C-alpha cells in the first residue's frame, strides 16, 4: 500500500509525501461520512452536537472520533462487538442488487 501512495504522490507532484496523500484520502472519507450524517440529521432539525455517535463495523472505530470531531460531537459509543454485530446484520439482510437504468423519452 505504501508503494501505491508513493507512486500517487509522484504522479500528483507538488512535493507531497505518501503519508500526506493517504491523510488526504482519510480527510475526504471522514468529511463524506460527516456530511451524510448532517444531510439526514440536520435536515430534520436535530442538533447532532447533543448526541453521541454510535459507530459500528470492523473499521468504524478507526474513523469515529474524526467524524465526531467534524460534527462537533463530544461522545462516541463503540460496542466491543461492533464488527461482529455489523457482520451479523449484513448476514440477516436480504440479498438484492439495484442497477440504475436510463430511460429515453421519444
């Protein structure tokens, strides 16, 4: 993975280190997660700063604090079995696929 970021840093130029490129990806991911929460919660009139962020999934804990900071939240809840619970929930979910189609009007 380090080699891939080193190659990307070379392609981008500007004297960026591979670590800076990787950090940029993390920043974008965190902002996308925070914006998704804002879009749902803030649009409904909720003040997210008054709530705790409940994270789940195997990698949830890696981003939860950064997402909470971005949202102005002070608390993060991480269940000790969050990765297992996420996998269990996915196992219970219906298997389906959605494929967008483009319709042409004549």
